């Protein structure tokens, strides 16, 4: 067993858990098995259509000792709050720093596995892993207009996603990442550039996400590419 | 699937019915696979200690497991019971650095001269940094090869191979990642498929726990495990086996109980039994197989049913005079389109019962005619005991106290009144195909493994149960 949604009795213990667990960790994990620098031409989705090139912002501290409070309303409030300038409008650059409650840096990475392992991203950079909000942005290049596509998301824990500035889908609750967990309503990918933005909130435990587009038949869309510019 | 969809309807819950849950004090979290030792059944949980039972129904605190730690599992190989358990990890205290330790004993009964644990050592570990957490071990022995799965939500579920002669890790064996986003795994093998079961959702939060058991299968023990939709368990897939229901929340930690004779069950804990202060309890339910996939069955709910023989399709009934329902067929054949429509009442119990003998009445099987003498009210009995998750039931003709009973010469009759005597108590166990076996509580003096069996299209008796035959299979239909 592992307590992710911590019971009340364990609550006080958890207050020291993140730091204690991290303090026990002999060395941070290596990024290499999970991320590589995002360089070169725009990246095609993997064989299953998962998008693997992302700008990831170092985590915003948002204490939550349990994920059980990730109700619809809480998640919407937490993930639509403005934490830094340009949060919902700007396309950041690799290495750019934003100023919120604390300076946070954007990192451009290609995910090695199908999913984006946010916990490892944070841990490897020596950043907080529990009680955090992650922000992610990628640019989807579509060779033509594609109607009636769906954004298929799995996230650990809750998340919200916006396509070209419009909310696409929200995943609330204490979720584990399951591919194609929640699908958006039918969307249109514009010909050319489409900005896909996401935010993932997590209390204790691992955090990650996986994202792909599916066509009307539920098949992954692979004739697109993603980049960070 | 032959029998699956036939049994259930909207059912009436009766006052005084037994709880669907086990008797005794079955309080445990993360129960290990149930093992028989020295004529008793044992399961062990987190932090040491466990439960013991003589019949699989009534459980008490008992058993000794040194070492503490999390979520053990037990397997018997030869004359040894191997016990694996995790120390550290689980996200508490030690973070995700953990060791799975192994020990063995020749008896699980602390009073046995064979009882005594021998340490084998660490068979799997995680360093707290890598993307896995070595807790929740689970054994599988297939064709002489011993496997151990482990892990939790922190990264991957992994599998390693052990030496069944020593319990130690095979030299040079490396862990293989087989799933993500689950914990409390279990492994099964059936008809050429390996099954990986695990628990999704959250634990340890009483009725707010969302624990539920999922499964994927693979042709190789090291995967890839896929669910029925083809989603890899390495990408979060998993077909539902069981989730919370009624007054019990958050099932987790699957453990197979193969009772033989086409009867399989599984143990688990519920995170919260609302009839027991919301505490975590051991539970046992039937395991069914549908199209090569395991799903949870259920004990028969209290209610009134037709009891149908899967051999003949005929209904168990009192062998009494057939009473016609007053009806002039000409009303049907010669009715005009504008003839007024009126409902025809059911036959009442009083109409059917008028000629019944007062004492014992034989039972036989007949075409189901929706008559009172073919309808049975079945009620699980509190305090009457049971066997591996199945309580004992009384079976009476609906609206009466006339009870189905076994005779000393292994026949079946009805007694005029229910007395609670053992010959009037019946176990009703769901079989892997979804049908049921009906077993008298009293043991036969001359026949082994006796159950209610259809020996002719219209003749029931008590005879040795044959798992390969429809003769001993029954379904319960809404009357």
C-alpha cells in the first residue's frame, strides 16, 4: 500500500514527509532516461501519437497534503489563477525565467518515454516534487485543418488543457495517469501552428501526463509535429 | 457465456439476513494470499500479525509474522511456506527506498513444532531515487519457476524471478517493468495466459478511498500485459475486476483462492466496512471467468427465486398436484379486436397449497409454470457459519416456512417448518461460469463432496459433484 490521499491520522506526518523523503534521497535522479534536450526539427509524435516535445516550467509551489481535495471547483480555481505574467498567452523560450512568487525557469525537453514524468523533471532539478503546479506548453504544427479531433489526456493528478487559448478539457480528482483517460469535446486543429497549454496539479506522490490527439475514429493523429517555437 | 446473465433480478433484502461479509473480527489491511496450514487458514497483513480461520468464514486475530513492514504475500512450495514482505518504502517515513525480504517456515501455526521462520534475505530493492518502490510483493509459481511482482504508484510495477528451492533471487536476474500506476499486485496463470492484477485508486482513507482491482494479461510472464481494450498496463490500462459496492468501499490486494471443482474465490480487503465502524476488513468473493478474463462474482442475495437446473432447464419444485389457473382458452382464441382487455390474476399460494400434504413433501423438477410451489425464498443466516465467503442459507417455499432439507440417505425433501437444523442449511457457491453449486451443510455418510445434483431431467438428489457436468449447476431467476 502507499498513501497518496493521506488519511487524517497521517496528515501531520506528511507535513514533514516531502522534505524528509527528499532528504533521505542520496542523489537526485538523472534526467537522461526521461528527457533529452529539445533540439532539431519539429518532432513527430511517437508511434501511438503521443506528443513528446514540451516546454516545462519549474513547479509552482501549491501545498496540498492530499489529492482528495481536487474537486472540479478547486482544480479550476487553482489552475486558472494567474501565477506569472503571460501564463495563458505567451509562448515562452527555453531558459526564460518568469517572475511569480519566485523566479521559475522554462525548460525545453523531448520526453523519452510516451509520458512526461513531471516528478522526475522536478526532482532532477532539485525542485519541489509534492504540493506543486506544473505548466507545460507545446506548439502543434498541423499540415491542414483537422476538424472533429479530440485531445486525449491522462494526468497524475488533476490537470487543465487549453488549445489556442480555449479550454479544451479538465481532469479533476485524485487521478493516476491512464492513457486516453479523458477526451475533450470535438476540436479543430488549425492548419499551421496551434498552441497547446496544460497545467497539472499534484499533492503527494508521483506526477506525470500523457497527451495525444485522436481522430473521429479514435485513431491517433500522427501526421502532425510538435515544437517549442 | 452460458450461464452468466441468467441469475439476477431486483431483489428484496430481508430483515435478519446475514451480512454479506465474513464473521468474526476480520480486521486487516493488505492481506496476503490465504494459505492452509495444519488444518487452518491464515492471512497476514501490514505491520505483522494476521487472521486465522477454521472454515474460511469466521476469522479471528492470529498467526505470527515477524519483521513488520508492509503487505506480505505467502506461497507454499514443497514443505515450506515462503513469506515475502517489504521494509521501507510506500512513501512514508523511508520515502521510496525499500527492500523486499524473504523468509520461510514449515508451518504457519505457532503451536506446531514445525513453526519457525528462517530468514532468506533481500530479494528485491529500490534505492529511493529510481522510478519504482519495492513494496507489495506477490508470488506466482508456474511450471517450476517462481516469480515475484512488486511496486506501487511510485513508478513501475516490476517482476523478478526467484529460485523456488531457496526463495533467493536467481543469479543475474534483472527486474522487468510490467505496469504503471497500480499497487498491491497479484499474478495468476490460466490456460496459457499470465494475469497481472493490481489496485488502482487511493487507499487508507476509509469510505473516501477509491481503491479498485484491475487486470491485464500477457502470453509471457514479463509482459506486455494488456487489458481488454488493448491498452498496455505500462500505459495505465487495466480492466475492472471489482470496485466498492453497497456498504463496503475500496477493494484492494487480490489473492486467489482455488477451491477446485470449478470453484474459485478471491480474498481482498475493503478499505471501509461501514457496518464495522468503517474499518478495513478481509473479504472473500467468487471469481468468475468470462471470455478468458477474471471478474468478481457475488454471493446470492436474499430474495425469492426460481431455482433452475442447468442440466434440464427445469425448476426445483414441490412434487404436488398441479393446480390449473381458471382460464377459458376460448376467451383468447375467439376474442375480437375490440373485446375488453382485463388482467388475469396470478395463482395464489392458497390456491396452489390447497392439496399439499402437511408433513414432508418430496421435491422434483418440472417445467417452470410460474406457480407458488416452484418459488423459493432464500435467506443467508446470521450466526450459522459458512465457508470461504459463502454463508449458509435457508431455502423455503415462498410465503411459507416449508424448508428444503437433506435426508440421511442423501435425498432431498421439504420439511413442514424451518428449524435451523443442519440438514436445513445450504451453502450456495458461485462457480467460475456464473452458475451456482448448492451444498448441504450436513456431510454425507457414504458419499464424498455431495451437492444438489440433477440425475434425471426431473429428478434431483444429493450426489458427488462433478465440475465438468451441468448436472450440479443451478441458476437463480426472478420468479
